[in-house]
């Protein structure tokens, strides 16, 4: 790929779809705005097909909607007329048609069933808010869609963008062996990861940083993305002001001792039922990652979710930092201090958001667990994240500093000892093991 198009792991996933399906299904790529969906799909189309036709339903070419309305009953007439309108020569089984931001015109999505059955071309759809009720009203969701998720760039993709193809392989080797790196290498890796946290994984932010290696350039892009998200809230929701307040409250909630969100917390006097839609919208738009309370952790986690209690994390930790410093363009020295952990800021909230981001990117759903000890209803214990692997629970506790104090985790291990697999504490120090607990540096979060 060219230097302006970053190497993304999802490219291989799209290649697998093309290779294995051979036109028998359409690919639906969901993700938040500005994570790079359109860019990677167009790059794939250029590389893997003789020709492609891309329709951006945010700004469709004049006449596009008229063609869908007029020829929706006849896929052959529809595609031939679109080919003429867009000036693209389509070749059977060698061309791709892309419906970009398809949530803006659900009727096109409804036609996927018939377009796939026609079999002449491949189809990829991209969008966010795909499942929101107003975007599926009055249409039949095609079973011929194969959905996949796209997220901000993970740490390895960020390293690739910086010309580093080897660091993540080294990290994997040490994850397998649990051999500490030593102070020098660990410090280098930690500083790289902190820089990744600051620039974030939104491709435009990374590109802006790489141009001059000036964090302020990245910061300007992140502020534009946040402004775009806020504009979407007001454009798509009657209560956009309330949704914006919820969005802006995320940094303060994550910095608080009690991170658990109840919808009524966001606005004084607000009722859970009245605000649930705002949280659903933020979740469906992929702007936030929701972590559900699980009342009885076991291999079948979905049996015991408490949807009234949850934690919210921002999709990208770089955006979280920008939202936290909501005071205009911040002096670069602030970010230098943050990269070196010399700034008085709750780094724990950044690490926790980063772990949530990495887990979601790796395909995990997020769960946490609160519990009281037997005969003690005053001290509430909490484990940050719980994963399931091979029918065993894998608790993950996040600490911003080197620490061996984790009372809640210890109590969780005592209470659920029969259900436990591995136990992890993610922190800022080097690898170490202590009994059943493995301590991992934050830059190993992607490997969980």
C-alpha cells in the first residue's frame, strides 16, 4: 500500500471474504465514522478488481436515488444505469460495487438480497448506526450480508504506520515466554505505547502526526472528529444536547472512583427509560464501548447481564485524552509530559480505556463484576474485565502504576476459584508472575 494508505488487518479479512464467498454474499463493514472504512474498501477495490463503482450515500451523485427508486425491481437495469451514471465499466465477476454509508439509504441495503442473487458483481456495504430502528424500519434485513466490525488502529497497526514491523513480534515472544524485557527495553516500549495512546488510532490523526511528528497536528484532527461526532448527535437525535452531555461526561466518569454508569446519572433528574436510547445510539454508532455488569460470571456470560449498570469507554483513547483536555489546542509540552508519565493526571482511566479498546478490537464483549463478600455488605468489590476462554473465567485488573495491591481481585479469586483460568493484572511495569497472577505491561493488552 502507498504511504498515505495505512496497512490494516481488516484487509486480510476482506480478502478472505472475496476468496471464500465468490459473490454468494455481500460484506457489511460496520464501524464508527473516521475509522477508515471507506479508505480501506476503496484501496481493496483498486487492488483486487478490474473496476469498481462506489456510491457514497452521504453525498450520492445527482440522479443516484432516482435510479434506485425507478429500477429497484430489476437489478440488471439498475446496475447498468448506475454504471452509465458513474462512468464505470462493470465486468461480470471482476467488478465490485460499494454502498458507502448505506445507513443513509436503507432501501439500497434491502436490495442486497436480489443483487447478490443476480451474481454478476461483488458487493461491499459500509456504515454506522446500521441496526438503529429508524435505519431498518420498513426494510427486510438481507440474510446475504456477512457483517464484520472495523475499529481504530490497534497498537500493531500504529507501529506499522510508523515503519516498525518488528516490535510486536518481540512483544509476542515475551508474552509466550513471560520473560521480562529489562528496564531499558521496557521503558522504550512503554513510551511508544503512551505515544500511541496520545495520538490515538484514528487514521487521520495518525497521518497528521506522522507528517511532522508534531502532536499538536494530531490534536487538531482529533478535535475535528469530536466535533463531527457531536454534530451527528444533534443531526440524528431529538435530544442531541443530552447525548452530548453523556458523551462529554465519559472522562470524568472514568476518572471517578465509581465508574459504573446508570442512565439517570448523566442528567440530573433523568430517568433510565428516557436516557437509554441516547446510550444505545452512542453504542450503535460505535463511539462508545459499553461494559456490562455481570451478576454471576460463568462461561455462559449472557445469562446474567445487568443492563441497568454498565461502564462506558470511548472507542479511541486518543479521543478520550482530547475530550479530557477540552480547553482548545494544548501546549505540546503537556503531551510530552504525558508520554513520559510526568503529568498529574489519572493515568489509570487511560489504561483502562485502552484495555477496553484493545479487547473490543480483538473481538471480545466487555463484562465486569461487582460483588460483596459473605457477611460484608459494606465493601463493594469490582473486577475491571472478565473474559472467558475454554470454559474458564479470565479476570483482568488494570493498574496505572506498579502495584501488587488488588484486594478485589484477590477476593474474586477466592470466591470463584473453581471457575478460574489465567489471572492478569495489566500495569505500567515489566512482566512478572506471582503465584496465579501474571502481571503484564500495558503494551501487551492487545494479546489478551
